[in-house]
């Protein structure tokens, strides 16, 4: 095979094909950056979800595992003939993360909020039972 067959008549055709092939840059599956911290009375999960809204986010708790997922659909907006994509990376995508929760989580009090592309999930710890003093009787 000679180079003319691979590149066509112009070696710069390969560069043009490289930059016009969006599939090389497209990742349909992304994983958001997540921070998990612990405070005295709760755990916090913070996930960066730029470009999403609270309607795009799904949280589900099942068998002690918290599932975080979303699917962002591609806009069907068409560009006019005079505008064409030179590079397009913001397409539809999906992700899913799961977090094993410790046994000391009060699952009934879990709260989630979403603001400026940041999802915050507060996982309150169960109140620890106060130690019970057992009186000792003299027999």
C-alpha cells in the first residue's frame, strides 16, 4: 500500500479527516467527579454535574446502596448551512455510580439538593443510643 492510497492526493487530508471525525472525541459514558466527607452527625456526597438540571438526576436507595445516575439526551437542534460543527464533544451521555452506605445511616432522613451543577447528598447518621446503666441487685 502506498502513502497516496492512505492519505489520498494530499497528506493533509488525513488531518482533516481526524478533526472532522467526532467519534474520536465522543465518550458516551462519563463519570462525574465525586467527593465524600464525614462530619460528626452525617456523611456528605458532592457530585459535579455541569450542564445538568435536577430533573436529569436520579437517586435511588436499594438494599443499603445509593445509586446515582443520569442520561443527558442530545439536542436535535440543527445548525444552519453556514454554521457547521468543527468539534462537538457535548453530546448525549449517561453515567451511573453506586455507593455502599454504612450501617449507621438514617435512611429515612437522607436529603439531596442541587445547585449550580453540584449535587449534594446529606446522609445523616443514626442517633447513638445512650448507654444504659443496669443496676446490680444483691442476692
